[in-house]
C-alpha cells in the first residue's frame, strides 16, 4: 500500500553555455559540458599564412538537452494521444467493515481514525526479523496470487475484498489496510483510471478492465506489502503494454538495489524505461520502508530526483511505481482515499517488498 507524499517540484536547472555566455533553462536533470576548440574554417588569408577562427562546440551527454527535448515532445504527444475511454469510475456501495477475530494480533493504528505519521525509523533487521519479514511477505504474495484468480467480468471488488480478508485471517494474520487511517476495507482495488487506494465496493468488473490489487498482511508483528495489476477479460493491446511496461519498471528499479547503492538510482532507472514508451511516472505516491511499521523512511521516489541517502544491508522497503497513459496529475474522491488520474487516462502499478543484501536485493513478496 503506497504512501502519499507532498513533493515540491524541482526548480529548473540552469545549463551554462560558453558559446555566447548565456544560460539555458531546462527542467531536465541533464547537464551540458563544453568541448575544447574543434575544427576551424579559414576566415582570413594573409599572404601564405592561414589564420583560423577557433570555434567552440557545445557537446552533450546522452541524457542532456537533446534527450530532455525528446522527452518533452513525447509528453506533449501523450497529452493529446487518443485512447478509448471507458465509462468513468463512479463510487459504488461500500459494505460494512469485516470483523477480525480477537485472538489475531493487530497493529497499533487500528484503534484510531487518524492517519499515522511516516515513521523516521528505517526498517533494518537482524536474522530473526528477516525470518519474520519473509513469512509475512510470503503470505502477502500467496494472498495476492489468489486474489488474481478471482478477477473476471461481473465479479465485484467487494467480493475480492471478502475473499482476501478471509484468507488472511485464516492464516492468523491481520489485513494491514483495515482501519489504517480509517480505511474501511482489507485490500485496495484500483480499477482503470484509479491510480491507487481504491476502496472495494459494489461495482462489477467489466470486460477489458485492468485492476490493481494491493495486499498487505500483518503477521507476527511484521508487515508484508505487495501489489499487481491484473487483466480482466479481453484487454486492449494498449493497456496490456502499459501493464507490462509498469512491471518492467518495477523490476528495473529493483535491479539497481544493493548495500551502498544510492536511492536516487531507482527513480532514474524507472523513468528512463517509462519514457521510452511515452508513459508518465506518478510523483505523488512513493515506496516506503516496511517492517514492524507499515510506512516508514526511506521514502522511495520513482521519478528522477536528487534524494540523498544510500541502502543498507538488512533493510526492507517497497518499490511500487505507478505509470499512466496520460496525465500524472490526480484527483481524490470525497472518501479521501480513492485517487484517479486527472484526465481519466488508465494507470497501472506493481509493488514488491525487497530486502537489501550485500550484493543485491532479494524480493520477499514471491513464493
């Protein structure tokens, strides 16, 4: 389950050029560097002596100004791109909160309707903690896999919630979203243009929908968090591609992780891959530390950024990019949870909880 962050937009960078001494403004994180004197064309011939006028050539890195302009053109194209609009999502009927047996341990936030603050405590574990994290994450992965088998036309998201709830409590675990900041259900179900935090309700899934199911379980004092976007029936090629690339972005973000790696590499790698296909990367919702606490530092940004800090062996956190076919701006329903793309374009998300090791990252939400 992703954490929402209010992130200030980065100030445009000043790219200096010594060609005429001016500054070039760009919103890209790219830089220009100045090459040495290059070739010359003869300008004045004095006797047999040839005088050359020195020219300064401005060079660029592959991620420089030209790349930034290419990305901007893609964004403009994407903004006007036609996509087959489905019937917009509308709030359905939300059934009462499901009960959890008294003997199942519950996280501390369930007795409050206030949204917990992001904990500053990084989730770094000893061997026992890692063992418990693995157990919680494996259960979350199994529940998510089962939830995916329920996705088909005419099934309601409320039915998915009931099935997920039952499987979790039968395993002796608590569904972490239930009661988190007043969230009324045991799982998040985000359909089509819903970016995240969709509340299960009476709406039936339609042929051609995509749905992200976000499962978090609390087992033996540890949270395991994962999500996946599933296809419902006959889904268009365009939506299939969006879902596929979103999963690839998550995997590419995971691939850069290891002890000592800097966090900002995650956003860089994800953005590079998304931009190849003209997709937007949502900035508002971020990955997070997870363990004995549901949401903690570090905040994991999925877009290009300059966030300081590096990973530590034994640390656990989520990577959970959201990609959109159109705008990355969002709007939230009056329930204060369900968040949609501002232009109604489809969105997809994938999430894993990972453990940082000396040589890489172990995905814990697999089995």
